[in-house]
């Protein structure tokens, strides 16, 4: 009777051990053996429709289909005659404001006027002390008023200078905004890539967001596959891959090297699969989006 619990325990231990060995076996296989996927799909990493950023007439398109572009390369230009004039006028206003903000003539004149008025009032008071009634009270009041007026003139001049400096900052920002408006009429490539399609022609009126060209990145492409989510997971991240495909003419076999860049954390509830992406180098642009080929994910301890 006492042996039955021990037998049940031993049986359960065997089941756990077998399951553990099976799981460990799957983990070892996923890390030490290559994974072969026969139906891998090539997709673009970056596909950008470059839009107009302002309203206006398209005056020129510099890009052509198939052209290779670097980021920042000119693609086209919207009519910019008026915004250039606005920028020029804003530049002049900025210079005028700069001159006004640095002009302290009124303040210096007010300070000198105060010195003269104070000196005249002091001399008049000295004269009255020496000879009473030599200067009337009305004249003394007038001299005191001149001193106060000169003092207030200094305050006004300093206030005017502060306002001039604020106006100078405002005009500077308005000039910078005008320069930006000119720049926004120059259409530049946002990424390195190849022109896949020109979507607008010179003379057309465009609104913000209207596409001008389509640019795709071809020097690096994405390979997409699905794998069994019960067998594979984040351990695939960073693994080396090789993509093999038959390309025209003559269905010659080409191989492309890369790395696993993304392993989905989500398992599809319907079929239990996960999405895995790899990125491969395509320096000669032989590989094209949309083709299918064979992807090999190399083991973690692969030696070249």
C-alpha cells in the first residue's frame, strides 16, 4: 500500500522529464541547426511619397524614374517668386530693427540734458542763498520742471530701446520664417533611395500633401517569413541569414546576406505562427520587392 504513492510520483517525474527533454531539444535545434524557409517574400523597407509642403504651381521636376538619390537631394521646386520677395523685405526690416535697437542717441542726449538742467538749478539755488530774491520762485520751479523732464526723458529713451530690441527680435523671427517659407518650396529627398515614379509635372497646381514623386529604398530589403511560434521566438533576433533566389535572365541563382531584425512578440491565435523579418544587403540592386525565394536562418554558433 505504501508503494503506490511512490509509483505515482515516479511516473509523474518521468513525464515531466520527457517533456523537459523535448522542450530542451526544440531549444537546442532552434539555436544549433539552420532553419530553412522555402517561401520567403521580399518587401521594401522604406517607401515614401514625397509631397508638396506648400500650395503653389510646380515650376520644375528634377527627378526622373530610376534615378538614385541621396537624402537632401533636390527633387523639384514650387513657384517661389513672391516668397523670395517677402524674404528680401523681411531681411531689410530686420536690419532696420537692428539699427534701431542699437541706437542710444536719445538716451545719451537725455542724460546730457539732465546734467545741464541739474547744473543750472544748482547754480540758481546757490545764487538765491547768496542773494535772496535774486531769482524768482517761478524761475526756480521752471528749472525743477526741466530737471524732472530730463529725468523722465531718460526713462522714455530706455523704454524705447527695450521696445526696439523686442521689435528687433520679432523682425528677426519674421525673417527666419520667410526664409523657411522659401526653403519649403524646394522639394528635397527625405531618404536615400531610387525614384520609382514621378507623379506630378511642371505647371500643375499642388496643395500641401499632394505627392510629387515616389522614392523606394533598394540598397537594403526586407525578407518576411512566418514560423512556428511554439518552436521559435526571440532567440532568432540578430541571427545571420542567407536569401537565395533565381533572378533573370536565365534564372541565375543569387545569394544575399543579412540579419534577422524583427521577431514578432505575438503568436497568431489561428495558426500559431509568428512573423519574422530579416534585412539583406542589395548593393547592386539585383533583388526586387515582390519576389519569392529561400531563406536560411543560420544557427547562433555558425562559423564562417
